[in-house]
């Protein structure tokens, strides 16, 4: 029984690493695409969307149902930010990148 548990944890850890590796590669690709297309202002909300989406495979992997809710709410927040808020606002003499503020 102990060997079975050890095998399952090794397998889960392997998938955990794959999920985070894929997340890192997607963030790097998003940075490269946003930078090369001169739309760096999109990077933070796109990165937030990628980070939010990683909750879904982790929820399945670790059988934690609240990760589905967390992922959904964070994806929704990223999408709302992209679709409704302006990229930047001017306050007095300062320009603020709205999409970059948490």
C-alpha cells in the first residue's frame, strides 16, 4: 500500500511540474508576442488569465473543488478588466496604467 501511495505522489508531482512548466512557457510566449506586436500593455491581464487558468488542471489533479471556483473567478476578473477598463488613465499630472495595478 505504501508503494502505491508513493507512486501516486510521484505521478502527481510530475504533473504538477508539467502544469507549472507549461504555465511558465505560456507566460514567456505571451510576453514575446505582446512585446513583438508592440502591445506590452496587454501583458499583465493576459498573464493574469494564464495564471488563473492553471487552477483548473490543479483542481483536477489534487481533487480540490474550490480551485475550480478560484480559477473561474480569477479568469472572469481578467476578462472583465480586458473588456471594460481603460488601459490607462490620467490623474492630475500622472498617467496610471490601470491594467497593471492589482
